[in-house]
């Protein structure tokens, strides 16, 4: 009998689908045979790849938009070597020494090969030691600066490269903002791609601002040390290399001590990089010394000279102006004025003063102090302040009388006088009756001056004489003009007295002797002296003014062995005290008072002003 088939029991894990052979090679497994975990990982990978692609596309697009936003107002970088600046004005003293600069001062364009090697070396040591190796941005430098600033708790280091500084200096404003920093980085990358490292360093050295209006190392070397950049010493190079951090605050003119300390810091940085030994750096630091400026307060003179340059020298050329300022006379004036104000002036409640020293033959201003201290305020009391001149005005009244036929020996009454409700007083003067005009002026007798005015044709004639000699007024049209109730500046009065000193020629006060525009001589526009008074009348007034000093109200002005002439002036309640006089070819004008017009303590023209005239004249060389 046939045997029944034996059922086979499949082994564990050997289950197969219906229709699938039990053994032998078969077709590739269907995806459904992949485990679920594997399928999930594959789906996640596909999603990540898709998102990465989307983020790359959209991120790139967003980055492009951001860069466009930052770049839309970027300056044209091709203008890297173009310069837009204010024309510079350089003022020199009468002997050629640098007095002041304004505008944007540029020196010669220097090449790297022509400079002493220690100049660029000093700059890189303190500003960007990795300049030769980075690509315009320095990630390591940024990280180092961030760490130092974090650990010190203050901004002790900056991470900007020299290329970034150049980009900022050439194209951008000093504004601190994210926008400006991004633009700075973009321009730095452009500069690195456009120029070689040496070219970048050369552009930087020629364009960096170094304080005092000086752009570039050559202008700064000439401004601070009086030498071209090619001749800079090691310590001088270190000082200049230290200025870009804070040029206005650390330059030798504004802050000599700060400039010296910063220069020493640069020298230590050079030693740290191995370009100097520690001993060499210390020795160079010991050599740092800046010559003192010969004048503290010549700023008033410089401001006065600069007032009308635009109209006198139109155009955009750089100007170099040789001025009339005598630095020795200027220093003398400043010292004598301060000594008087600090001593007897303080005791007499005198707060301010002004002095002008002028050449009688030409009108050239040799010295000018517009106040006690220019640094406390630039208001020029010698030029801009208009005050009543008091009895300093009387020589113009007496000149009008001479031109109407009177002479120094003509007599005039000094008795009391009343005009309407006005009665001029004579102070402590005791009336004598009739006295010569010379004596009346020498002792500054008020009633006599009013009578002389009447015999000279009245107030209009006196005002006309004053205007002819350079006083602008205004003047009152009444008898009080004889006592100086009009208005005048100290500079006007000093120039007008030059007419009495030089034989009758009116001079225009000026401060420029010669001019050069872009190195070429140009006319300085000087006005030639012109006849304003007949020689005999000028000589008569001079004789009368000499009597003021020899035996009149101005005796305190006399200097032994030096003939002098002048006139005192005092206004009501001792608010203003004047002395204007001359000796040889030098005219000196002096005003003392207070800015708020408060009275002084019995200060008259014949006291402190005359004494100051004496002190200044005594220190000046004979002319």
C-alpha cells in the first residue's frame, strides 16, 4: 500500500511566501522587504538633503540681498588714489618758522623705497603685525582682540587690519555701526585684490590723518619735526606711527606728553617684534623731545590773517603765507601782558588786556595779543572789540585844528565850560587860564580839547580826520567827540598813530608779507602807504605827543635813551584804559579793562597801560 506523504515543518525563520521556490536563486527582494528603520533613515536623509539645498539657495539669496543693502551706498573704490580735500593754508612767521596750518595739509607723495625702513616697520609693529600674511581681514587678530577686551573688561585692542583702516580712511566716515564695519570689510577685500601689500602700505602712509590738519607722513613730519619724511629718525617714526589711534588727541602740538608716551609704546612694540633690541628701544624713547612752540597765543594773529583769505586768494590752491609776525616780539608781548595782569593788574581789578605792535612805515603787524589766553577763548580784543577810545582820540581833534591854521604854540583856555546841560570836567587838573595847545594835549585837559574842537570846525571835521587816518567810527556829531565818545578798535588806533610816526602816510595794518599758491609766488595784495597828513602837520602832532611822554600824562611810558611819543586815554568810571604810542619806527597800542565793562580800580591810561608800553618797548630792539 502506498506510503502517505510526510508533512515537512519549516525551520524557524524559513517561512516563505506562496509561489516562492523553497530553494535556489530567486529574483531581487522587493523594497517592502527593507526593514522599517532603514526606510525611515533614508526618508530622513532625503528630507535633510532637500532642506539643505533649499537653505543653500535661499541663504545665498538672502546673503546677496544683505550684501546689496550694505553695498548700495558704497563709494566707488576706483577712487582710492583720488583726493577731495580742503585747500591748506600754512602760515609762516617773518623768519620762516611754521606758525599754523589750517585746511588739509599734504606733503610730498612719498614712495616706500624712499622712506627709512624704520617708519613702515614701526607702523606695522603697533597697528598690524600680520599685515603681510592676512587677506585684508584677520580672524586671528579679531579673536585675540576679543579675548583681550573680554579679560580686561574694556576695549584694550582693536581687531581692524591696516587694510581695513585704509578702507575706512579713504572711503568711509568714523561712524561706529554694523553697517560701516561690513562696508569696511568689503572694501578691505577689494583693496587687497586690487593692490599689492607694498602699494597698500604706500597709500596708507600718504593718506593717513595724523593730526594738526596733516594728511600723510611727509606733511606730519614737516609739521611736527620740521623735516621731510625721508629724514625721520627712529623715535620720530615711532611717534608718527603711534598717531593713527587718536591723531587729534595725541599729536605733539595738542598733547606733547601723550605723544611721547605713545611713541615709547611703539618703540616697545618694535622691540617685541625684533626690529629693535630692548636697549635700542629704551635709548630712542629717551630721545623723544618736542621743541616748545615759540608763542602760546599767536592764534589771535593767525585768526585775523585767515579772515579774508577766500576773497584775497580765490581758488583751491594750497597757500603758504609768509606773515609779518615777529615771534620774539610776540613772546615778549605775551610775557609782559601776563606779568602785568597777574601782578598789579589783579590788584587793580583788571581782568583783560590787548596789545598790538606795528611797523610805522608799512603797517606790518609784528605782534598781536587779543587777550590774556587764547586757549580760554579766541575772541580778539585787539581787532573785534570796539570801545570808546577816551582821550586817545584827542590827537585827531588837534590835527584838525592844525589843518585849520592853529599851531602847537597857539593858546587855548582851560577854564570850566558848559554846553547846554553838559559840562566837561578836568579831573584833578587845576585851571591855568590860557595855555599852549601842546601843553593842553600833554596834560589831556578836557575843557581845552572841547574848545580846540570848536576852532577846528566842529565834530564833523574831527570825524573826517579820524576816518582819513583809518578809524571807521561811528562818531557822535556833537562836542563829546573831543573826549573820545566814538568807537574804535585797538588795531585801528595803532595804525592811525603810525601816520603821526611816519611823517603823514596812512598805512593799512596787514599780516601777510608774501604769498605762494601751490608753490608759485602770487601777489599778496598789499596796500601802499598813501599821503593822509601834510608832513609839517604830522611833525607838529609828533612833537606834541612827545610832550605827553616827557612831561605830561604819559610819563610812565618813558624809556631812558629812547625818545617816545604817545597818548593816554581813560573812559568813564575807569572802564577802559589806553596808551598808544611810538618810538622810532615801532607803534605800540595797549588796552586794559574787563570784558563785562566793570570798572577798574583807578586805572588810567597814564598808569598801567603806560607802564606796559614801557616794559614792551624796553624789551624790543631799536628800530
